[in-house]
């Protein structure tokens, strides 16, 4: 009986020690309160891009990865682009800037 009790206490101690290792692992968090909100949406034949600054490249892909179009843009600030996308289909919009590359999924409505 004592051996079972000692084994149970050892097992419980080992599990709590491994849980402490998991909690103290290195976790990266992002403060979204200071970041500007970036958004892309498609409405009435226009692709709207907000939250980006400066020049960049806008690429439009079908959901299976076929490149449909690309466009070099001098100013991405509140940019609108008229492009006929098929109603009800999903597309991938990829925006390249000097700082980063951001990808969005858009449904054409």
C-alpha cells in the first residue's frame, strides 16, 4: 500500500513539473491596439484596400492559386481598384509593401 502511495505522489509531482515547463515556455504576443487595422473587401465591382501606406503590389489569385491579375500601386492609402470578379467566388488578395506581405481571402459579392 505504501509503495502505491509513493508511486502516486511521484507521478503527481512529475506531471506538475512538466506543466510548469509548458506554462513558462516562450510565447510571442502582438499588441493589436497600436497596429493600424488593415482590410480588403470587394463590393460592386470595386476592390477596396485600407490601412496600407506607400507604394506596393496588389496580386489577385483564384482560390486554387491561379494568378488572375497584378497591379503596381503608387499609393495604397484607401486604394480602390475596379476589377470584375465572378460573383460568389472566393479570391486571395496578396499585398506586397516595403514592410511586409499580407494575404486576405475575399468573396466577390
